[in-house]
C-alpha cells in the first residue's frame, strides 16, 4: 500500500478540527506521481450493533495546487466539518489519485486506519 495515516494527528482544541491530516507515501511505482488526495475523518461512539454511531466528521484534500512533499501527503485544503472532534481515537479514510507520467492514466488507492487525536 503506497500510503497511510500517521498514527498521531493534531487536533485543534479551539475549533475541534484535525489540522491537518497527514501520512507517509511509500512504495510508489516510479512511473507514477500523486495528483490529489481526499481525507475524511470520523469519530463516534456506540457500544453495540443496535446503537447508531453519531459523532463529528470532516473532509480535507490535497492537490497539485498545495503540492506534495516527497514521501508524504498532507490534506491541508479545508473541506466540510460537522461537529467538533475530541482527543482520542478516530477513523481516518483516504483516497489517493496517482497519474502515470508517460501514459497519463490514473490509478486510485484508498485506505483507512485508526488514528489518535491529540
């Protein structure tokens, strides 16, 4: 898998937003380059299958406009936010678009991971 989330993500205690979701990019085929990433985070609580998991969520993105540092992604372009995150566990979900440098075709990788908000 070419990308993941860093285990610890920064939580802004003033606005309840994760600023800014980030993670490593490793193992990319040298013929491809990252073009954009969408990152979503959710946090909720429900202890059984009959409970509805309600809680905060947000979206952020990264595009060629904000640029990619070698070996990492940082979704620092704000999207929507619903509710305020709290310190603790959350689920990070991401979609990465990769463009083949010669053919111009795209491939997509997605992943999810439990992260710690601090």
